[in-house]
């Protein structure tokens, strides 16, 4: 496996580490660079981010791990993490999907039960075979073509629920919400954190102070955000390694499961996310049938 990390660097600071002709520029304000973790500049990115954060600023605004595999590594892998590459809005909640927030974890906000069918705006759903709303959470939908592939090949581990149009009362769309039948534990080998350089599980709260035009002092209390929940339900803001899952006897004969614990943060309509995993056979069928909206990475099943 070859692993590099893509960063979006604030352009006016990029010259601290990168030549003008390195990476690609997104307009005038952001430079996108891909860098190996063995490059000495990798850790320098972390140091500059830390210094920038101390001044309420940022050196990079986004990062993403890019992992590539040899054919042998893909052939030998039994399980893959299944990523959704297509995102869309409005979210289910904005379209009238009802959640019971009282059932969510009081510390991290994960796990609110969905009380109604998933409602979505039909025209907003991408023409793909799997997609997720900008809310993440369980708002992952698949096409009829995907459902038929699962049923025709007797792939095990998934149920599907109808998705309802937000415009026409009760009209079923030809998309389905994925409902995993099994949820399995992350191994402690999996690393979570806020960025590759910051493995902390929370951001402390703070108070914003400002003065209104009439001279009144206003204070706004921003609460702490807890990503690594002491209740054990949410693991962190981001997954920083390949996923490691604790071995379980239900895996025999299974083609799909989700992580029991979630990752991410609860903010506005955004919800924490159970990660999806599929068997080598399911990954191959998706690729052979040219289904769209997927990306795969090797996942590891381990004893501890
Ligand atoms: Zn929690």
C-alpha cells in the first residue's frame, strides 16, 4: 500500500514550504499538494498548522489520505472499506426526515434514532449507484441497480428501506436507504484524530466577545466539541489509518457490515457516520458492473 496525504494549503503561506510550481492552485487562495509522510516537509506542515492555530489561523484547511494498492494486495484482501464519493444536499432533515434527538448521546450527540423514512428531494440525488447527503450519518442511498446486484448475487448483510420524496406526500423514489444487518467493533489499532498531527478527541469550548454598533458588549459561549466520546460510541473526528475491525464469527459468509462506533462530529444537520465495509466479492461485482459512487480501501480484520 502506498499512502500519500493531500493538503489544501492557504496560498499566502504556501511559500514557506513549497515552490510556486509545486502542486496545483485552486484559484488564488488555495494550493493543493500531495506529500509522502516520509518527506521531511510532512511534519513541517504540522508544525506550521500548530503555529497558525495559536494565532486563530490555519496553514491548511483540508486533508485527505490517498492510498493505492497493487493488484496482489487487492486480490489478497478479504475486506474493504466502502467510501461514498458522491455527496448531495439538501440533507434528509432539511427535507422533513424526523430524528429523535432525545435518543442521542448527551456527550457527543451520536446515535439519534431516525423515526421516519428518509425523505429527500428527488432532483438533488446524484445519478450514481451510491451517494450520501451532506449530513452523512445514515443518510446513504443506493440505486435500484445496486439493490438488484445485491439480490441477484445473494450478497449478505444489507437491508434496504424506501426513500420518500419530500415534494409528493409518501411517493417512493427509486432509491433506497442502506440498513446494515451487522455492526462490528473497531480494533484499537485504528487511529482517529482531528488531523494527521492532532490526535486529540475534543476541542475545548470558548467565549466569543464582540461589541455591537451601539457599544453593547456581546458574549457568545461556544460549547466544547467532543469527538472521542467517553461513552465509547464515537471514536473521533476523522479516521487517520486504514480501518482495523475486531474479528467476529458473523463475518463468515457475510458480504457487508458497518462499524458499531461512529466517527465525525454533530453540528447543525451533520451527523456522525457508521463506516461501511464489504467483502472482496462485493467489491468486484460493483467494479465489474461499473456501478458509480464508490471508492474502496483495504480493511483489516484482527483479533484485538
Ligand atoms: Zn457519545
